[in-house]
C-alpha cells in the first residue's frame, strides 16, 4: 500500500469491493465485464473505486474484464480454471531494439501471477480521465506465459487463439497498471502480424506457464477452432 493512498479512497474502495461481492453472490456470477460510461455522482463514485474490488474477485476465481470485453472475460476464466491466472491485457508498445512487446492494462489485475509485491497507489488521472481513485500496479511473473484470445470469427463461430512467450525483465511504465515485457519465439513483429491476421479484439488474457496443449484439448472438447501462433 503506497503511503500516499488517502484514507477516504481506501474506504471508497472497500465499500465498492463489498458491493461487488454481494453482486456476485446475488446473481451467482462466474465472471464479469464492466465499462466506464455515464455521468452522475453515484456512477462516478462507483467506477472510480472499482479496481481493488475487481482485482480481489479476479484473484478469487471470478475474473473481471474492463471495457465490457465479454469474450476476454471468458478467456480469463479459461486461464484461471487451468490454474494459470488470467490477467486482462492489451498492447502498450513495441521495443524493436530488445525485440519485446510491452503489454498490460489498467483496471483489475490477477494477484496470483504477480512478480513480487503488488502496489496499490492513488491516481490523479484515472483511466486517462480526470478524476480520482486507487489502482493496482504489477508485472506478470517472469518466466513462461501463455496468451489466450477468444475470437469471434466472420461466420459467427468461436476460435481460441493462443501464443506462448516469456515474461522478461526490463523497464516498464510505472503508471498504476499491470505492465510487462514479453519475448516471443517468432519475434515482436512476427507475433503482432501473425496474431492480428486472425482478427482478434485487441485484448487477451495472460497466464503463467506454457499451457497451449491444454487449451487445444479444451477446444476439441468444446468443438471450437484452435490456432497457435507460436
């Protein structure tokens, strides 16, 4: 807990976390997606205090995805069900000198796959919008990782799109978000081009370990397409 976290922000985050637990229990939710939209004091109060509670849910097998990305909430659920974690992720940047892709996301993290301690810190600019609230900052544990996207194909079917990589050390953006550096066997440019060729949303779920073979078996059980990029 960063020392500059205001007591009032901690209280707001705690109240929202309890409300989220009640919401999950009331509707027996196994996963959830939300979107920051709308106006008014009540909505702003809830949405600017949601990250700690949604991170706790994600760490307790109820993955929560931002940007109302329902497909990715299910990708996170698959990763979590395999015991691999499953944290909300998107592209941040590409480092062609080190041949790595920087990936992460604001909002919920998955505490079980953090490298070292997770930081809880206040944000003066929240999700790129002027506001308030607390956020969580972490990197994904160094070592083997798997990226999973649940993709809706052009004919309305489902594809499981997978890539295996390594979470590596190096400088990251310390902006109150999840942020990591990933090295792919086909290189940063090769990964981005190969992944985007299949038309996924820009989000994916990331988990620890190389578990592409397990996801392939799941795809056969579900009778959906499976594609492994690397």
